[in-house]
C-alpha cells in the first residue's frame, strides 16, 4: 500500500508540474507543501564541450538539427530511466562576451530548447551558472580569462558574472516565450560548479589578490598572516554568496539558491569557507560522490584502471560516518540548508550494477532531496565512447538497470535516517536488495519488478502481477538470455514487450577511446527466445529480434485466478 501511495504521489507531482519550490527549515518543498524528491542526471546538449569532447571526432555536424535531435532522443531515455530532473552546469564562454553580456549563439538557443523540452516532458531543470572546461566557443568571453579561484576573489570577474546572471534570468526563452526567472520548470539556481578558494600561499603569489588582502588588513587592523587570512576568506565567500542571492531576488528569480560544496573532504583545510557557506543566504548546499576516485592517480584522466571488481559498500559507510568525507553534511550548522547531490557516478566502471542503489540510499540518509548522475551519455555517441563515466540504456544495460533501481530506492527511503547496510557485501530492505557478491540489484513492489542480472539471489518477494517489469537476464517471471535490457508493460488486456539491442564490449569501455571506432557493439538483428510467465495467465513465448511487440493477455483457464493474480 505504501508503494502504491508513493506512485500516486509521483503521478500527482507530474499532474501539478511545474510547481515552484522553496526551502523551509532546511527542507526543499513544493508550493503545495509536499517534500521535493527528484532523481535524474546531468544532461547537456547545450554545451560546446559536449560536442567537442564527445561528438566532433565522430564527424557529427555541429548544427541545431543534430543537437535538437540528440536532445529529443535523450528525453525519451530519461522517461525510460524514470528521471524527473536534469542538471546542466553552463559554460558561459558558449554565449557571453568580454563583459558578460549575452551573445546569441547556437548554445544559448540550445539552452532554451532544452528547457522547453524539459517542460514538455515534465522534467525539472537544475541550472548551474558558472563553469569553464577546456573548450572555448567565444574567444573573447570573460570566463576563460580568470582562474576558478578568481571566479569568487576577483572583483571584475564577480561584476561580469553578475551582469551575465542578470541578463540570463531575464532572457526570454524563444521556445516557450517565458523568461527563465519565471519558469517553474527551472527548480534551482546553483552559482558555481566546484568553486575553488584562494589559499594563503596563492594569495601571496598573486599581486592583485595580495593587494586586496592588504587593503582588508589595513582597514580592519588585522595582521598579515594565515589566521587572519581565514577571516578575510570567510568574508569574501559569504559576501559572494549573499550578493548573488540578493541579485537573483532583486531580479525576481525566486528559485532556491544552491552553493556547491564540491568533493568529499573538501572541508579539510577550509573550515572558514564552510562556516561562511553555513552562515550565508544560500538556501541549499550540494555535494558529489565518485566511489573509486581515491583508487586512481591524479589527474584521473591519465590513470585509467578497471574499478568494476571493487567492493565500495564499506566506503559508502565511511562516507556517512566520517565527518571529513560526507558526515559534515549532517552537522547542525547546515540544518537550515536543503541538501542536493549535484554529481555522482562510479569511477572507471561500466559493468557492475549494485553500486548506484547503495549510493541512492546513502544520499537519502544524508538528507539529499535531489540527485543527478554525471552524465547522460546520448545514443548518438555512446557506442563509440570509452571513459571514466559511462552510462547508457543500450551500451551499459546492467549498469543502467542498477541506476533505474537506484531511482526507486532514492524515492523510497525517508530523508535523514541512520545509514547502515546489512553487511559489507549486501543490503536488503522491504522493497529492494543489492549484492556486491552477486553483482545484482533488485526492486520489487506490487506494481513493479526491476532486476539488473539473472535473479539467482532474491531475498525480496517478487510481485505476482506487476504492471511493469524492467530487467536484464532471467527471473521468476522471465526467461531470457539476451544481452540487452527489456521493458514489459502490462495492462488489463495486453502486454507490450520491448527488447533493447544486445550489447557486447569490443574494447574495454573503462579505457579512454577517442578514435571514433566502436567500443560497444549493438546487435539489433539477433533473435533470442523470450518467455514471460505471469501467474494466472498463459505464458507469452517469442523469439524476436530487438524491437517492441504487443500481445493479448490471455487468462489460463487451467489455473484458478486467485486474487493475487488479478492485475491492478
């Protein structure tokens, strides 16, 4: 009954979409007072970086038509994955000039298109204003001229950022006719992606920054030392956050303002900064998590290693227990801030399927109300991609099933409980189970059954009559030896079975590949026997190539239909 009520609540959220949001006593709530719980991924067809890093070497044209088609296809995948949230950290060098003024470019157009498509698909949007990656579209843009530390500490950069934000939130989306600040589909504003903070030594080696600190020392009667620099840095960070918050409110942008707290252990050596964040006007804080990141060298792009065989359940427990990992999120000084996960993923791991559900449980224990995986891998390039983070319905089917299960886990658990797994190798709840030993995750409710591999281990009860089945391999309800996901939709009269292509790694997908060659082969022709067995109904047995097929649901007259066998 509880899970049926949760499904109904999700339908109500969709029905009332889009609703405005605000933070009350540290809890992110919709305008109707209900708590926000949103699951999704980073989704960025509007970034020049996405094209340069993932598409150009495949010979794909950099055109509006190409990007819009990719965006449309991506939203279809989001629906299959059960996502109701996307995050996009903007790279303003895609659409701003030297002073932070907006420039009408392909990428600004795609931002509007993406937001419009999110509205059409009833998906919320989490926008981060400031980031810079290795590719610059507008050479004269202000952002690449500054280091990440200067985003906060350089007055000229701050002024130009304000100019950009003011114009952007007042920009009228040509695809909706609505200004971004007035669009409730945009859930939150995050100010900077992974901000950096000038250290005492960095300041001393930078004449301009040193002069600013010296001025502060003279005005306050402080001493030029590291202790007083911490007081100065506290003030700079708090002033930055508060001034941006005030700017957004002055411009009429009422969405909650988020401050990005970056990686686990970021608080070490930066207590002054985190005190400033806690004391600031920020409505919410965000954090990330990448199990396996500590097990490869720096920089991680030069130290690829297969992490798929590692057990990270003990690591997740330490993230909850250890203050400097992520335990600080539960510190009472942050009780007034809502909690979000801006990025998460497995590291150099395209195979296992137990970890995402375990991470989802941890996030809810830490109080998170939004979580977005890094990053959506679009169909147009995913078969050619090898990298540290790779997740796609077709090319990484078992991992994708685990991710879909994780979304159900994230919505199931209450906010802010004491995190604990049943053991260091597996975990079980009333509706879900995961196992490092079996590399398997499962979720089962009266209406839904999802599994990420052959169900040889199943400590949860499998529903007798689910209306949806998502799986890889065989289970008590399905026999299938295909190497792709399948989706089964059941109603009172018929069954729709969708078989995804069979996936086979031609090369190690965790290694970096940018030569344009295939990394994952997708077989859309081979027919593999598939049998669906729903109690009380005649089995459906087919041998078809990947595709969608619909069949009548026929009662088995030789078996009495007990109430548990009747479809809801």
